[in-house]
C-alpha cells in the first residue's frame, strides 16, 4: 500500500477520493495495475479522513506525549518532524494527531526508505490542508455544485 499512497500523493489523484472515487478506483485497478487488496486497504486507510471524523478539537496548550504504540510504529525522525512542523505552525494540532494516527497505522519502519516516507508525509499534509473538507454533498441533495475557495465545481 505504500507504493499506492506514494502514487496518489505524487500525482495528486488523492483529490479524486472526494470527487470521483469510483473512477479513481477503476483507474487504479485497470490503468495502473494496483491490486484489489491494495486499493481496498488504501480506501480503509483514508476512511477516517474522508468521513470527516479525523479533525477533533485538540487543545494546543497541552503537552503531547508520544504513546508507546506510536514509538513502536513511527521512526523517531518522523515524530520529530511532525512535532517540529507543529511548533513552526506549519500544521495544526488536529493535523498533527491525524498524521500520527494515519502514519502509525502504516507501521513505518527502517525497511522503508526515508524518501518514501517523506513522500507520504508531505502528501498527507497537503491533502489535509487542501482536501480535508468534503467538497460535494452526499445523499439525495439536488445541489449541482459545490464551492471550494473561488472555484465552482459542476
């Protein structure tokens, strides 16, 4: 799944998870030869973000202690990088929590090259800061468009 996440982030196709998920899944399976298992795992990995439940209120004044589970599943360099980005106000405390959660579920370890990990970190931060809000309504809504910044999507 690491390769699939890298592909999505490098090509910015992760945006299609909101606008055309079925089309993206079909493209990944047919044009890019990812397996059904890889695509299913990727969708499950993104589910908390796509559902919008990932952005909890986090008190920025509290001290963040890294759990033993996170220490086992994240390299120290990744933990330090995330905390440093938060201290520089490049990410919010809520984004920090999503990064720790989603990256730890990948079980990043020394067998994954630093540049591969960096692609996922940078891609996930970009995703959280640009696509985190679902653009179009779900269900039986009769609204034919949604607004994102100054663009209208029809």
